[in-house]
C-alpha cells in the first residue's frame, strides 16, 4: 500500500530523527498500551544529527512542531516534543527541519548549488542565495560567478538565521562597494530561529540597516497567506501587508487564490505609498 502513513505527534511524545531517508513511521504500542518503538522520520542531512547536543532545540515544518534533543546514538537523535497543537501535529514528507542553536558547519555552496549556478549564470537576471551567514559565504558565491563570466549578476541574500542577522552589517559593508545586492527578510525561517516575538524587532532592524546601506529589501513569507491559500481575509495579515510597504518588494507564497491575494496586496500598497516611504512616515493630509 503506497498510502502515506499518518504520523501525528503530541506534546510530551518521543520522535526519533534518523540519519537516513527510509520512510517515516508512527509510534508502535503493545496491546497493553506500552510504547514499543517511538515514531521516526528520516533526515536527508545525516551530518546534522551527529552535531546535535542533548538539550538542543529542533523545529519541524516552519515551527509547527518543536522538540528538544534527549539522546544521540548511532540510531539517530531521540527528540521529546515540547511544542505542538493540542490535537497534534501531522508530519508530512519533505518538510524543513531547523536546528537553531547547532552549528552544522555546512559549505555555503553545495555541489548541486554549483551545478545550478551554471544554468543561472547563462539564463537568469539575478541569483538568490539561501542561508547566507557570513561575508565569506558571499565572497565564495561572487568567486563562483566570476568563474562563470557573470561577475555583474546581482545577488539576493536570504537572511534566515540568527548568525546571518548578527553578521549582516559586516556582509553589507564588505560587499556593497563591489557588487549589487538585495536582502530578503526570510521571516519564516527567521521566526523559527529567533522566535516570533524577537522577529518583530529584528525585521525592523534589518530594514534600518538596509536603508542606511541603500540596499533594496524583499519582505517575504506568509504575506496575505490566508487569502492565497484559503481565500479567507485576516485583519492582522492586512496590517502586516501594510507594514511591508516599507520594503522595495513583497513576496507572496503560492496558493489557489493567488490572483485575489495579488489584487488585495496591490490595493494595500497603493493606499500606503503616500503615507510611508521606507522607514519614514510622510505625514500626508488625511484622506477620508
């Protein structure tokens, strides 16, 4: 039977994160209700599991499920669920896993990235770089562009981790004199890495930094998402979209109601453009 198994986890339950891509399975219990084997899912990056320490936080599916590491063995990392909805969180295949306090020591460009750059440099107008964390990461990308005779190709730096935020001034100062840049505030991963309450402050600070550096900003993740995905209008999301007017660009995620979301966003942007220019209020006359 090829039907996906229902792997649903609740607060307090165990989850084994295995260093392989074998299909995940739900927890198994004896007839008397005793846990025989915890639920398990595979991780496509085995080296990440080896670097986990007991007590380290782990977040799955854009923070829908939170856990801490209880034990690391050859079998994988045993996690204890600390954050999930009361009715549980269903884990789907292909979802992202965040390790906020773990230094994974990954190369900034994978072999696949280098192969993709061959195509990008021939056909694209710009290149987006995910999980940039240091000036060295940016310099490596620029060196690869130079090798492919694409030294002038603009770069969008996706700021997605706590380390990237802390290094952003260094990245901007070290890159701007020599290359055209834009910054994407990737709020989904940043919220998982920093916490939603801290993200509210950090996204403001990134806007200030980029304005001072004359660097365009893309405001990304979950903008009018209720409309795009469900066709439902949410008041807080419209307030968030109005705040996005301070950036040069706003990114919408895909969904079946995308046209409606674009029209709604355009209306908000048009209304806000006379009230706000980047981080400064225009104090224009009221329009009733």
